[in-house]
C-alpha cells in the first residue's frame, strides 16, 4: 500500500477519491474538500513582513478571495480586476447586509504561477464587462476557487460564467449559467455574489448554484462543457461548495443549504437524502471522514452540526428532539460555525468561529474535547487546513496561527503575512501557499 493510501486511511478518507493526492491541492479546501495535506511538512514559523521563511511573494492584480489550487509545478488562481482602484475588502466582525455596488468595468482573469519561483506563467482574461450583480464587502467578483485535474483548469465567475482552460492556458470551452443572484433572501437588493466553487469528479465538473430563483446543482463534461445532468433545488441563496464522498455502491454529492442539507448521486444527480433543520444562511462546505459526512452552519437561530452516515437515503430529519438515529451518528443544534468550513484530522473534528473560537470534538461521537479562543481573537473567515499534526488557521488581520492537533489546545506560533487574509490557504508539498489581499505568498523552510 502506498504512503498516500496509508495517509488517507489514517485520516479517515475514502480511497476511491485519492487520485489527486501526491502533493496536489486540486480544489477549494484541498483533496476531496478535506483540508488535509498528503504527508507534507509545512513550516511552523515565518514572518512575511520581515521576509523570514518566504520562498517567494507574487503580486496578484485585482480583488479576489478565491483560494489557490495546485497541480504539479503550477499554482492556479483567479481574480477580478476592477477599473476602480479604490475597491477593497471590508474586514472585521459586523452583521449588516450592505452590498458593494462597483459598476466599473472589470476583467475576470485566470493565472498560472510557477510553484518554484512565483513567476506568472500565463494570464488569461475570461470575461470583460460590468458585473451583473453587486458583491458582499467581504467578498469579490471572483470568490469561487478554481479546480483542476492536472489537465484542465475550471474557473467559475458566477453570473460571468464557467470557463475551462488547459493547464497551458488555452481556452477549451465556456458556459453561460445565467444570472447568479445570490444574496440576502429577505432583501433581493442585498446582493452578495456567488462563492460556491466547482468540483471535478472523474470526467465531470459539478457545480452548486443556489440563487434567488431556480436554484440547481449540475454536472458538466470536463472535455467540452456539455451538461450531463441538472437537478432543481428548492433553495434560497447559499455559498458552500459541494463535497463528493465515495460510498459502497456509489459516490454521493453532499451539499449544504438553508431549506435542507442534501445528498445526490454523483453519476445521475438523483437526490438520495435530505436533512433539516438548518441555518438561514449557509456558507460552509461539508467534509467527510470515518464513514461520516460532517455539515455545520452558524447563522441563527439554528446553528447545527450533523454527522451523517455515508450511504443514507430518504428524509434523515431527526424526530422528537433526538440527537442521533440510524442515519445520523450524532448532532447538535447549537455550536455550528458560519463561514470557516470544518475539518477532520485524525480522531477529531475542528470548527473555527468567525470570532476565533476553536472547538474540538471527538469526530465519531460528538463529545466536545475543548473550546479555546485563538490568540487574541479577531475575525476569521478562511477555513482551517492541516498537516504534520498541526492546524493552520488564518485570521482576517493577516496572521496564520499554527495549533497542535489533538485533544489539548496548544498554540505553537503566530505568523504575520502583513495584509488581510480572506482566502483559505493551500499546501503544495512542503510549501504553504497563503493568499493575502494583494499577494500570493509561498512559505517554506530554507532548502525546501
């Protein structure tokens, strides 16, 4: 058995989804959406302001909180370049529903960066024009992360379409998916922009499009963009990325959503199961380990955590106030988090709140192990990632906290980037890639 397979078994991940492993980071939140590095050993300490343990630093034009993805020696990023130079992010903890109406002409670009040097190898403009919707102050016109299988790079820009390029930068196909008006359902004028990222599974691109009207999930042929299946979703806008989970008889696509958490057959799009209740706004991505699918959401009044057994079917909604069933290993109606997606590493499920509260649970039972504020708090929107028995947790203030994984909280280091971080980092071998508001940073120990 290979080292990659041994690592997957230890992490509780299904072997059937292991094709992207070997140091690649092919989608949002890494291989299979797990957030876990494949036997990597990223640095524990660095200082981007002073240049300590920084392999390279590359300016990325425009404004985007999409995450970098990696295959082989290339890093792929997306961005939206406004012609208004004053545009930026509004960071911090706040709860208003304002939108940013930047109606200046934009360029939506896809870039390939050399993993070893940080040199931009190619940059392609997918679309030019005025944005069709407004955006959230913490969001951008390029919030969905790209995805790649090492041959094709797929970039989704919401209302501006779905684009596929070769890894050399050749445009292969495009798809207009219509107006992706995702915002506050109480007030359609509060437009926040799309954020759900595409996922590549076998020969398909799977995309979740929850919007004000006619929400759906669909699969497209990676070769030519042909629609393979589409399933309507009785949903209001959401922002979580779907996760493909390998089961005994089929692969299922787990999706977060306000009206219901749902599972679909990856091959056909047929709905397999549904579960509620859920938060009024959902942003996190499901994660799977130990034969379970973990889904959390943190917008009141319901702030649940569910541990759903892989292979379930039908209506999984718990009855009479119960916290478990034949299909639900455990659940909680409070304690779920809003923006950072959860992560399972070893025997523990970790969640990070927007306010910097880190909570660890026994993944198989739901027993809370500890709860601890990270550092001095602040605002957190990026999802945690993990490698080498450590958690890497990024704050909007521009610091990455390294926390020892396990049943006891231990802060190992606090590492400054020097600019806001709203994107989830990526791992590429022993290289840690952190996207700040203006630059992409490659962090490595000397000699790596």
